[in-house]
C-alpha cells in the first residue's frame, strides 16, 4: 500500500506545482561564455568580493537533521547491517521495511525556522557570505524544485527554505551561498555486489532495502536511477537555483568526477553568463581537481595549505566535532580554535566557511550561537586584520608547524608564540594566537633581513587593536621588539598593527 501511495504522490507532483519560486521573466542576453574550458577560463574565477570577505557561514540542515544520531552520514549507515546506525534505527523506529529514510521526511517540519534570525546571527558573527546546503547526498532539496519531488515546498516543511534564507541574507548585504553535495547520490554499483558499500555512492544498494526500490519516487531519493536521468537532473536543479536565487558562491562537495565533463561545462557557462546578466561576480569551488582551476577555486575540507599560494582557495570547517549535521550528542569546538584557523587560512591567501548544525525544527542551538557570537565580538575589534587583507611576505612564525597541505588534517593546537601575518596597503598585521602574559617581551623575527629578503619596511608606528595605550618598539638584526601591555587584551588572539612608510 505504501508503495502505491508513494507512486501516486510522484505522479501527482508531476502534474501539479504549487508554491514554486517565481521564475525569471527577464529575457536572457546573448551568452558571453561558451561551454568550453578555453572560453570559461576568460572569467575571473576569484571575485574581488570573495578575496575581501574572508569569512562565511553555512548550515548542514534538512531531513538528515531529524534522526539526530551519530553524524551526517546516518542516512547511509542506517542501511549497513551491523552498524550502530542500523541497530539504532531498528530499535527506535522499527524494521527498515516499515520505516525507511524517506519516512523521516514528514518529520522534518522546520516549524521554528526564522530566516531573518539566522541572517541576523550570521551578521553578528562577522560573516560576509552565508547560506545553506541546497541538497545533500540524501537527495533532499531545500527549495521548491520542479525536478526533484523530494523538496521542501512539496513535502516536509512545505516552505521554500533556501529562498527564505537567500532573501534574508541579501537584505543584510551579505553574499549568498548554496552548496551542492548531490553528485554522490547516484548509485553506480547495482550490478557489482562486492562494491555495494563503496562510498562513492551515498546510499548502498541492497536488494532487501528501499535503496534498491524501482518505485519512481523512492528510486529518485535513493539514487537508483539511470546515469542519463541523474546527469540531466543535476544540471537542471543547478539551473533552478541559479535562476531563482542567484547565489554568489556555489560550493560543490566531492564526487563531481561522476558528472560528465560536458555537463560541468554547461553548468559553468550557465552560471557565468547569469552573473553577467546580473552584473556581478560569482565563484564556485571544487575539490581535488574535479573542476579546472582556471574556472573555479579549490576547497580543502577540514584542511588547508601550509604556505602562501598564488591561487586563492577556501577551507570549509565546522563549529561541531564529529558531525556536520545536528545530533543529540554533538561536540563543539571553542571560539579560539576557530579564530586561529581563520587567521592561519587568511595569512596564506584563503577564506574560511564555517558550518553550523541546526536542529530539525530550525533552531540553531544556543551553545553554537554563543561560539559564533564570540567570533563576531573578536572580529569587531580585530576584523581590520582579516577583511580585505592580503598575505604579507611570510605567513607567520612560531614553533607550531603544519607539515602538509590538503584536506582532513589532524587538529593543530597553536600557542601564544605562534603568529600569523596579513597586510593592507602600508599596514602589516601580526596576529598573536593566544595571550603570552602581561608585560611579556615579544620579538617578531619576520622583521629581519634573513626572513624578509632584505626588504625590512621602515616602521612609523606600532599599536595593538583593542588597546588604547602606546606601544614602544625597537628593531635590530634579530627582529621587531616590543612588550605586551600590563593588561590582557584578548586570551583568544590579539593583533599588533604595524604602520610602515612603504
């Protein structure tokens, strides 16, 4: 009976469309960029607003938030027999045949979601760009898609979540982000039982579970569809979001190598040409070379570079520990840890996008809000050392080393002896990653000929952000010497502002 109901729902959704986002009524201009890498490479892949913004926030939120157990891969792992998620699901909701992942959809109500409150929080946190996961690996769309029946307007909340947040964020004059993780949704191992658990497909094919269903509606959610349909839906849904919400930044999670190159080129051309029509610069990201660097920026999930790079890049990190989406036992990082990552990233020519984990009802828990507000308070005082800055001659100094670049790096704990440098015009900022103590001598060894290649700037003035007193200094062959004040400025990190003549 349930299969019949879902099939009828799928048919009806194909015939009826309600509360869909308004389609653009303006006429398209002649395309400036063609769907080939040579033409697309003429677009400036690094928007100036993005190079100035440095810090953004987005949210992993959707049907995945309902179980609130384990982590954001619950939807996959609940289908793997023997896993903790599988056991939890059976104990809590019953056998999979009676309650599948798709049955969580009516439980995702977002009844307390307030887009304006989110945007206000993000603004107070110091973010210059913000947004939402448009579609995660689980095949759920947070907007009123005409292509994907599993969407927030037709099911669950029956609200255009992406649209509401887009409007609220743009009202705050922040840039809007939409992230797409759906490339992993396609199942490609149906005929290879030995690969059913290969994680390049999010939902593992299992003939005993709904992941193998050929019911049109269920097959769509679980990615048990043809490559041709999947590819057409992939590009179609991207165009829907571009047309209706005009995101400034599109983030792609991994596995886009599963998408044929022709579709990727079509997407990039469509996005770039839309930006010309909208008279703005846009950016999209990739992981591990899945798009050319000539058209997009590389993202390092939970990682970063260990040196200054010519190419601008992005790190996406999460306020939580262990899961990107909300769980009942979610661990959290401290504000100083996130601030240190931000300083390190910016010093090496990158930006940080921080993820938050709202509950299924749409509330961002207070303990997460408190961390964001701490970051925002720090940026109110020290933001001039972050926003609109560029790397200096060296990114930093200190005992703590990052041995390699890449994604998923081990946690790095910095000390008050670790510094990160940025610059803006004739001003150099030294961000000290902790408080070394009151009246403590500091020597900035980057201000030596050996480090700065015989180009030591002539210093006019030294001050500390958030401190009104004068700062005495001297400089010699060992570096720039000064002392901390007799009062603590900030135990998370503080900034030494060095004004030079050149």
